[in-house]
C-alpha cells in the first residue's frame, strides 16, 4: 500500500467515524463540533478527488457558515434540550426515517448507469467561447446561469424569512448582540487580525475563479466569514434590517443578473445575447455583484431576526 493509499484509507475511516459520532452523540453541541470537523475532512476528500471548487465550497459553507448556524441553534435550544427528551416512538420513527433516506440514497448511487450520462464533452467544446479557463465557473454561469441566480434568490428569501420572526416592535431594528464596550480580548484580537487577510483572500478567490478554482460563492463566503467574525467579537454591530444599503446589497446579485440579461435583448436581440468578446467581462461584472450578495446574505442569516427597536 502506498503512502497516498494509506492516507485515503485513514481519511475515509475518520470521515465514517465522525459521521457515526455526529449521529449517536447525545449532546447537541458535541454533535455540531463533530459535524464541523466532518465538513473539514470532507473538504480534504474533495481535494483528493481533484475537485478543488467543491472543496472550497464545502469548507466555507458546509463546515464554516453552517457550523456557526448550528452552534447558535444549539445554544438557543440548550434549555429545551435539557427539559424535553424525545419519546421512544419518536426516536424509533426517526431512526426508521433516517434509515429509509440512507437506503434510498445508497440505492441511487449503487445503481447509477456505467458510464454515467454526461454533457462534459459538449460543454468543453464550447468553453473557449466564454473566455473562462475554469470549466466549473463556465458551466455554472453559462449553462446553469438561472440555477446560479436562483440560488441567490433563495438565500435572500431565507433572510426575509428569518427577519419575519422578529416581533413587530423590533421591525427595522438590528439583529444580533449590541457592540460591547470591552470585547473579549482573544476574540477581539482575532477579529482585528484575520479580516484584512481574509478580505484579500476572498477577493482573490473571486477574481481567479474565472481561470482557476474559486468563484463568486467561495469568495463571497470567505468575505461573509470575515464580517461574521467581527460581529461575533462584538467589535461592531450587525446593521439594522431597515438600512437601504443593506437591502440594495442583498438584491444586487439577482438584480444585476436580470438587468444584464434583459439588456442583451436591446444589444443583440436576445436575452444575454452579446457580441463575441463580451462574455468574460460580462460574467465577471455579474459575478462581482453575486459575490456582494453572498457576502451580505450569509452574515444576516447567522445574525438572526432583529432584537432591538430601530433608532429614531
């Protein structure tokens, strides 16, 4: 067995062990910590499978942002977790449901046609026309453009749903904790040191996504993580949900996407129909606003509904 094979075997064993721990551990906080570690290990698995774009997304969203969301949920549900335990019938049917879903997914994977149907050759044939060197970005923004745009719409609708949980008297106010007069020193130190570097990395990941692994979602998620760190350190407050700039940033990505598409009708008589050579600059222009929307949406999801009345 080679070193890489031994590494892959050990990695697979760790992933399975953490998955089992996440399922069977009784405390919610311990399960969330295991889930975050599980996501990081999955990122390494994707790297070993040469899917770096997926690895970046898994690390940023699957482990990072989702981990913060789950930790917040576990903290808020801690009292209910102690006071209420599921009954035996609830636990039984939960196990049955999970087993059924697992069996269904395993059946789909095991009975996939071999070779699997693919449009990769046709997509690769026209890749040069987009001016992009990264096939993942080219497919997402060219062949699955509406899927990509609708993902951002779903995120914005999720934020609206979270905000709608606020009492009427807090509508228009700020979510999250207020700014602390004396932030916790260690967390404050990290919140001052990491964001400058993280912002540069996020912009770099977005910009190089045209020709290398990365793109709007990965870059936006890193920028969002930097903002979340500063808010969680209580160095700054989350903005009030009634702020005009915040709402414009939330809808900027889908709005610019649709505006650019409709403008193509006037330029070349077709939705997103532009002369040759416009593809790459136009894609980067649209992706820049998509990045902004992601960078603003994810922290607002984590911050939760408004908790304070708007300032007059």
